[in-house]
């Protein structure tokens, strides 16, 4: 398994009300998630997941189910794959 690390920005998370804990719980319960930590001060979630079992889009859906909106900043393999696709299109 090649785990992927992702940083996900979550909009309006710092407003309180337990949003960070509900988002963290939703991410940890998502299939394929190895670890998840949400920092409400920075409005970011740090997630390690198995790309064979889940995707950033599915993690975004888990976040949306808590009533929040997310923006992904992919790390690891997915970011490299996206970069390769861009290079291929540019040729």
C-alpha cells in the first residue's frame, strides 16, 4: 500500500461549535483513512489515506456531510499524478 498524505483546507471551521471534532471523526471513519487530524486554528485537516480505498473527492464528501466546505491540497502520489497529466497535455 502506498499511503497518500493530504492537507485539506476546511472553510469556516474556526467558528467553534465542535466543527473540528465532527470533521475529524468523519474523516477517521471514512474507508481507507489511516490517520486524520484537524487543526481548527488553521482550518486544515491532515489526512493519510490509502488511495486504493478512497479519494480526495470522497474525503471531501465526508467533510461536506458535516456541513463544511473543503479545498484540497494534495500531497504524495495524487499530486505527482496530476503533475504528470499536465505535462502530458502540454506536449
